[in-house]
C-alpha cells in the first residue's frame, strides 16, 4: 500500500499544482486520500490534453472513439465498477483503499468524465453558461474532493461527510475562481500549444476583438485587446471569489485547525496571483511563476497547529 500511495504522490506531483501544496498540510490519512484521487484525475486530464487534443486533426479523428472508451473505463475504475482500464494498477488499488472506502460519491468522477468527453468531442464553448457547465466538472471536481477532505470525519469505511451542505456547495465558486486564475496565468502557454486548450468562451474572445486562432500571436505582441479580455475574466473571477468566501464562511468553524490552514493557504495563493493580474496583465504573467513559487514556499513553511 505504501508503494501504491508513493506512486500516486509522484504522478500527482508532476502537476506541481497549488492544490497539492495545500493538501500537504493535511493529516496523513487525508493526504493519502487526496493524492490517490488527484493522481487519477491528473492521468485522464493529461491523456486528453497532451495525448489527444494536441494531435493533428486526422489523428484526433482516428483516435476519438478510443479516447472516449478510455474515459468510460476510467470512470468505472474510479467508481470501483471495473478493475482494468487506463489507470495503472497502483492508482486503482490506492483508490480502492481510500476514496472507495468513503461516502465521497460519484459526483466528482462523473463531473470530470463529462468535461473530458466534451473536450474529446471538441464541443464549442460559445458563451459563459457553456463555460460554467464545463467548469462544473473540469475544476469543481478536484475542488470538491479537497473540500470533502477538510470536513469529512474518520469512519468505519474510511471517511464520512456529516456537515450541513454537500461538499460541492462549498467548493463550486472556489473552484471556478481558481480555474479563472489558472486561465489568466497559463493563457500564453495554452494558446501556444493549441487553440483547443483555450477554455475561454468564444463570445468573450470576440467581444475583445480577438479570435482563438491567432490569440498566441496577439499575446506575444502584447496586444491591448488581450488586456481587455483579461480584465473581463478578472471581473468574473472576482464575482466567484466573493461568492466563494460567503459559502466557505460557515464551513471554517466546522473543520480542524490544520484543515483551516490548508484552506486559507490555498485561497491566499490564488488571491495573490489574482491581485497581481489586476494591474498590467502582461507584467503579471511574467511575474506569476516567481510569485507563485514564493507563495508555495511560504505556505509549506507555515506553522501547522497540532
């Protein structure tokens, strides 16, 4: 079991995500649960983004059915409905020993699977409602698991949730806010790799006077229209930040001190990045890597109350 969990931790760590650094402040059993689930989600997300969406058109057409089948089998593995699938045996066993011994439920797995299917079908994202529907799976899913592990209590079958609202209630706006900050941070990289990795609604891009094709050139040229697009995204992110704060306020006194520290640290990183994008967006993109690294170091150096 220790080898399986170490395998999951190594896979999850490849992403070097802020969520992982916050999860490292949690007690051991909660960390193990988180890293097992995050590794499973990381693998299918990378398979879709790197192994499918970045391929040429002809290859995507040829591999589409196989990729969709992998998503179906991945979902069944995560839910414990089948043993064989795209997940390595180590990750499957780790899930069986953690998430599948809890009352986490199906929502995070079905939500992410639906978002991945949408990517593979290359469905358009014409407006903001389409973005919110996509984000409900693509980003709220891991945020929901994180929130679950902040509030669930040890039980006969691993962990059990007994708080007033479901984890997704507390996680939804937080997840969308963090996702929008990710988009602002990674826009240049994603646009450079493929326009299919740019998960901004067409209507927002068009309102800024831009197109997905050519967005990478506009960013390199520091086109002022990119700044206008970023300002629109920041405004929307601000709404979800405020809504998320309201949802999370009743949760804080119901969770442990280490869990409170992990939550505050995670939100603090994203708020700092968000603030840095609020002035000169291009300067903010340039400064983001060093700022993020410093914030993570500060988080992990935090005094964890016993």
